[in-house]
C-alpha cells in the first residue's frame, strides 16, 4: 500500500476501483478523471507490468490519491481464477482502509476491463448507500468486429449473481453464463450513475435492452467525453524529439494500426501528391510495433524523408510532443459492416484537443469524430480522393502560414 505524504485534513470519501491503471489507455483516462476532479480519492488496482509503468504521470496524479493499493494477480482481460483472486484480495484491503477511515460515499469504476465493475459491485452490495458511478469506455459485450465477447463464468458465480439480481426484483438470466453480458447488465441494474463516452456508444449498448430497463438506464446515464487536461500539463515534461524540420509541414499519428485502422490510405495519399507538395510534408508515426511498420514503409515507393517512424513515449512526454506538430492525425475505427453507426471515440482525441494543435479526422459516416466541430480537417475514410485532397489542403494551409 502506498500512502500519500500530503497532510490529510479529511479522509478520502471516494474509492476508485480499477483493475487496469496507468499506462493502460483506459487506466490513463481514469487517472485523468482523478486529476481533473482534484478531489482526494483512494485507489485500488492490479499491479501493472513494470516495463510499461509511467512514473511521471502517476506521480502527477498521486497528489490526489490518499491511499493507493496494488493487488498482485495475473493480468488478464477475460474472466478466470485471477478475477476471483483480485476481487477477494481487493475486498480485504478495502476493509483495512474503511476500518481506519470509515465507509466511502462514492465508488467509481471504469471498464474496458470488466473486473473493475465487478469489484465496485461487490462493494456496493456490502454498502448499499454508496453512490456507484460506472463508466464504460467502449461496448463490453460486443467487440469492434460486432462479435460477441465470450468468457464463461463458473456455475456457482453465475447462480450467485442471478440470485442477487432476482432478490433485488430484477430479471435474472440463469441460462446465461457469459461474463461480458454481466459486465454490462450488473452496472445497468445496480450502479447509481452510468457514464458513456459518446451518444453513439450509449445508443448501441442500450438498443438490445427491454424498453423499461433501457428507459431506467437512460435516466441515470450521462454522456461525458474523455477529460481534457489543462494546457500547462502539456509542458510539464519536455519530449526530447529532434526530427522536426520547421521548414516543412509536420503531421503526426500516435497509436496502433490494426485490421480496423490501417495506415495505407494515409501513406498512399502522400504518395499520390505532386512532388513539389510532397517534399514539403513529413508524417511522424509513433507506434508500439515500430520495426514492423518500418519494413512496410521501406517497401513502399515513398521518399524515406517523408515518413519517420518512432517508438511510443511516456504519457507526459506524449502530451508535450503533440504541441510540436502542425497537425495531428486521427483515423476512425472501421465499423460499418458490424454496427449501424460507429460507437467509438478514441481517447487520444481529448489529448489532441488539449494541445490546441489542428486535428485531421479521417471519419466514418455519422461517427463521433465526424460530428465534432472542433476537428478542423476531415476526410471520408472510404474515399481515398477525399483523404488525398485533405492532406494537400493541410500542407498548403501550413505553407501559407510560414
């Protein structure tokens, strides 16, 4: 257990339940909420892999954490023995905290990792008067391919959940043992406040619910986009990055590429530009799998000076890096074959907005990105000509300002 050395006049009355924490993306958003609220909290989370730990951002947020408890269990997304172990160990640690400080007034949990909600639920069962705020980063039951996530609860756990649901006057589902079903259903029934990131996400997650339950969830839910940090946070730690030629237009992309979010449209649009325009542009990619994409770029008919591939930076350095570029690239996740409209809003959009640098959104029709007026440049993800023309427009705009 880590205890903040700051003098405490009154003990924290909010408990934050996070299985995953910094540097996981969802954990960073939870940490940003803590930092933005500027309210003392106690935090409980699973121990994060040491090789990925982001000390700088953790230290910044820790000024608002009175007691931080790390639980050492196997780090996994799906349900398993580690889930039970994490909850069991966590509840023992929470008992130690509350025996010393009294019960909490609020408990907050955030998922994509569903275990966070299940821990908050267990605390809510023991303390019915606590206000439980449950936040969903993305749909839980279905993935970005529109496919149902499956992880089997053991019979004892499934029956226990349904007995609790039935005793509270709600409809049980004894025939359903899918962990990810309950990751949504339990917060819908028992949380006092549900937080969604965007309206599309809320609509899609609630569409399959019976009308009476859907209406109940809507009444106690809010749409709250990812938090935007204050401008000064972007300058707390300088990112040592020397690859920016100020005589050129520098665009940057941060994140992963995968089957639903690929780099080809951006790179092919760069290749299609007139040479005089192209030579003025550099696209900087910050990726976790740098070597893989370096091989890809090396095989493309592009001037190697137009593409620079880099490793990830820690979070505070990442924020500082954002401020150094002319434009930040944010492509949508492709969902049109699986969802009626896109339910995903990348958390990096809030970081981009806080940098006050222009954003290029490569959008899917009716997606949250497409609906955002704050995004200056936009291209249709399914229209290569649109992407090419937008890239040309960005470069020319920046040249005109030089």
